[in-house]
């Protein structure tokens, strides 16, 4: 059962006090770190195709991993979604329920581990926490669009290293 309405999520985003006229994803993550008084490590990871992102809370830092197999816009969305889980105070779930043991082993952490993972399977039914985290990411993206910072929702023009210099030169940056 959802506990936060879209309006509640909007109020939470407003309550962050972030200046969206200066938005870029790295600055936003650092801002959330300062609010939470703890380090958030954002890492690229080749996750299984149907996983957009993962949040692993830890004793000394929190890890957000985004899927390098996805488009840069989806990578940024995945990061915002996982930060939404943090900000909204969501509980964690056993990641072994959604991520293969082989991929989890690459995180070099003890299993079983709890966290959150954003799945993009069509047949996947979203938990109330996932719906709220999606609403959080959407609320952030609306603010970014409102302040004409849309290019800051892209991590780069291409995830293919050979294409990156060409796509980045197409004038999509500020």
C-alpha cells in the first residue's frame, strides 16, 4: 500500500531545498550526501539487462550502482530512483531475490545483502516503494526541465567509447 501520494513526494522534493537552477547529477548527489551526513558512492556497473540500478546501504557509505548497459538517460533516472529510496526512508529487500548471485559476487560484499533494485521487466509488478521512488525521480526530472537544465539529465552522449567524442560534439551540452 502506498503511503505517499504524488503531492507528498512533491512536498518532500520541495523540502530538500535544492537549487535546481544549478542541477547536475553529481552536484545533486553531493547535496543529498550533505543532508544525510554520509557518503554516497555512485558507480557504473554492468548489471543484468532488466536491472536499472541498485542501492546498497552500508555502515560507512551508501552505494548506488547504475547499469552501464542502459542509455545515459536511463542511467541518470536509475540513480535518481535509488536516491529516492534513500530520501523516502524505504526498507531494503534481499537483493538475491532480484539480482543473480554472479553479479552480486562482483560487488565484493558478503551475501546475503539487503538493498533496493530497480527492475525494468514488463512482467514485474512494482512494489509501493518502487512506485514512490519513481515518483521521486519524476519530481526531480520535472524540476530539472522547469529550470531548463534538461541536458544535465544525460550522463554523456553515448555509452559506446568509440562514439562518445562524436556524439558529445553534436551540441547537446550547455
